[in-house]
C-alpha cells in the first residue's frame, strides 16, 4: 500500500453527500474494502437508517472501530470557499463537509485494519466495525439499535474506539475517555393572563418563576471528580407573552439542560429540580428527555494502548478528557465495553469550510494500527 491510501479513501468518502440520515453508499465502499481482507459483512437497516456491522474473527476479545458516515447539513453554500462535497486540498489543508467529523477517521480505520491484517492474518480475537448514518440526526435507528441487536445475541465488544474528532491543538493531544450525561427539560410555568394595567387581576409567570430560576442557576449540583468537571445547568430558551406590550402572559416555557458527571444521577437531578420548584410555590408542568448516560473508561488496557500508540507515532503525551457533547459511545459503554474517542482536530467541525490537516491522516492510520498491534498481537 502506498502512503496516500488514507487520503484517497477520505476523498472518495467526502465526495458522497451523505447528509444525515443518508449514507450515500459510504458504508458499501467501506464494506467492500473490509470484505476483501476477511471481514464478515452484515448490513442492518432500521427505518431510514443504514448501519454496518463488520467483523473479522469469531473469538474474544473484540476490538471495535465505531463511527458514522452521516454529516450535518452544509449551511449556506455561498459561504464555502469550495463545494463542500467536492473536497479540495489547499496549502496542505483538506476542505469538505465531514473532513473532520468524521470521514477521514473512517478512512484511517479501514486502512489501519487492512495493513494490520496483512501483517497479522492470524491475529488473536476479533476486529469489528460498527458504522451508522444516524449519529448527526435523532440517533434512534443507528448505533443504539445495532447495540440492541448485538446484545440480543450476546455478541459483546471488549474495546471500542470511536473516531470522533478529539484532538485540540495537535493530533493525539486529547483522548476522550468518557462523556458527561445529558438531561433536558421543558418547564411550563402557569400563571394567569391579564392586562398589564391591572396586575392584581393577573398572575405573571415570569415574575413568579424568576426566583426559582435564579436558584437553579446558582445551585452547585456536585463538584465533579478526577475525570469529570462539575455538573452544569444551562437555560437554553425562555418563551412567554403574546407579542403585545400590554398583556401579562398566561404561561412561560423554559428549556434547560444538565451536562452531568458520574457524581450524580439523572433521577437525583430531577428530584432536586422539583424540590426547588415546589418550594417556590409554582404551578407547573415539566417534561424530561434523557439524551445519554455519562460513561467513563478509566486507565487500563485500552487507554494504555492508545496513549502508547500516540506517543510512538507523534511523540505527544495524550491527555484524558470527558469534555464536549455526547457521542454514540454512550450507547456502547453500558454493554461493559471500554470506550475511547480518538480522531483528528475538532476546531472546524460543523462549521463552514470544515477542514483537516492532510499531514495528520497517515499518522492517524498509524496510531489506529498500533492500537490493534498493542491489543491483538
């Protein structure tokens, strides 16, 4: 194989406009390459979502590469310096939607696996790929459904590496060894609509709720721990009123989110919120949506394999982090697998002119290959 394999496969994937939940045959391209080196290919389609489960080997331990072929919409095409689905390289930078999040990582996974299998056709355990086209969407018919299928037949992953763009300043400087949980709520505070000139005949829900909202904002939910920052509470939207300046609104809707650590549970957060609302005497309705549990992979086999590989390839001493949003790792970790996220720089993800350094692509494939070496030889 020549040194441009990872770049060539990246370009092929980037030319496919796989805006979520479309896969646009990205998985078929990957599957063809993997089948050629002995992977058993299983396509799993749920609803409108294409998923790929590919596995080479039948024994434990199982090392799984996980990722997604879908990308977010491009936004204003006129704002891009080049067609987001006609990737271009300018001054050593590869531009295109999905360049960072995360088609170059997918290419590096495939190339790393091909190279590893060529050297170690009788490797121990199994190598697997869990690829979805539903990560950037509602995440209902993607990884979570594949995991449910695998669990139903008692097919387990030992280690899982998700190719999300984890690096910050240089390739491999950050490994995500966990993620915070995400709990959302829509709170509707009830009052009584009326004329602003006769406030004694109305009940203003904005005024009624202000003290409770202030307390929610000021509450210390926990102090975090060695791996997680303290739980955060953020109000993302408040809506009330009819649009008229002389009407006291009858209701106010407040949308908020917790990003929470392993020091607290979603149920504990709910209980504390309800206690505050009730103590302030509010009449309200509240609906909760749980986006994901927190997960953590402490230092052990997978972390050590990854940090060693990064050090060998780049000379960088990787740091562990649990910052950022959610990822599909939240669906895999509850099965008992050790889960890490490791990929290219994340500075341009979801942005206009998304890009990645071409010089990082082959080193990323080398890192992935060395992780396989460290765990399966």
